[in-house]
C-alpha cells in the first residue's frame, strides 16, 4: 500500500522578489515525500553526498518516510541555484551541479519493488525506464517531466510515458510534447501515447485533469503571501498520489478528490522557502483548507 518516489534530493539556492534562501534543502523527492507522508508511508529512492545533513534523514525516518533507498556516496550532493521574476511563473537557472546525482541509476530494494504506487519525479527518462522496469506491477504509476527531456530525450520520454498510468506536466510542456497549441487537444494526444490520466499543472491558474473522456478543472487555492514556488509541482504530485494510494479504485470521483489534495499541498509549500511550511502543518490544517477550497468552488457556481 505504500508509495515510492524516485528523484533528486538536493541543496537549493533560490532568489525571488520576496527574499533569498541559500543552500536550503530541496529536490523533487524531498518535496513530494514531505507532502505525501500525510496520507501514506513513503519510500525515497535517491542519492546524496557526504555533505548531506544526517539530521534531515533522521527527521524523514521519524515522519513515516523510509530512507533505506537513499544512497550516500562520496562527493557532494546535487545543487541547484535559480531566480524567479515578479510573476513567479518560471525560474531562471543560474547554476546546476549534478555531483553524485550525475551517475544516479538505482537498483531498487526488494521491499520497494512491491510498493503499490510509484512516482518517477523529473529525471532523465532513461533512468525512469530503468526504475519502472524493476517494479512488480504497481497499482498506480506516474511520472513528471520537463521541457529539457522533451527536447533532448524525446524517444526515451515517449517510451516511459507508455509504461505509466499518469503523466504530470505543465501547460507549456504538454504543448511542446504534442506539438499542439491547444491544451485540450494535447491531452487527447497524450492518451494515445499510452497513459490513462493526464494532469496539467497551470501554476496560479490551477490544474486540469483528463481521464476517460472527462475533463475536470480546479482553480488554485488563493494565497496572498507567495514566497517561493519551488517544489510546488512535486508537492502537488505528493498530495495527489498520496490520497490516491489510499483508495481501492480509480474513477473520476476519486481523481477529483486527488486533484483537490494536490492543489492544497502545493498551496502550503509556496508560503515559505524550501518545504519549511510543510514542517508546520497538521492533517487538520489540510482538512480545513480543503473545506475552504470546496466552499469557494461552491460559491462560484
């Protein structure tokens, strides 16, 4: 019944119009697990260097997160530095140092191969293929990607998309992937690649779900104090798949609830730098924000 996330564990330096955080904890696997842990047990598969703080691994272990799949290698951890403009829509990469992450190609532990839900975070599609090929028939499999892989590793990306159930992608990337300017048409095109569910992340404009001929749109939860959007998409996937992993079936009603929880978790993470906001919240906070979002939707009709 557990979840496995495979992706980066990193140090980030992030500058936005509202401040700067230097060498804070980041990486897709971190953001995902810090959101998904509120719903189910999470196992992280990743690699860090000798510089990575042991107290964070100990914290994850104390929070129902299995860290046995994290390798500690000689060298330095993955590092990324980025800067956001005033609209906070896209980050300009200032520096990327892959370090020990450069040759990351994990062999999954036996207990991880049997987990029911797998999330392949934004990494090289060849590594995503390597990982999903080791899983023992998960109930739900999903991946995220980005424009770099669409351009540089298109064939491998198309192959791994055909191997999973859910694709998480933003609106610019799905247009690029399908060579289609209309997002609705692009969603239909993606399903022809083999996935069953498409989730289009649209930042401050919410998210779009396409499944079994049904479209569902949810606006973003309004936040008046956005400090750092880094990791919002991974926190969204954590909430979405965390909730989905607790259900026995997948239908449009369950998926609508999943997108609500994804939206809520992403709304929390953008209120602080790194994933510090997720350290403060409780399950009651999540339930309260869900009720507020549903009330907003109801009143908008």
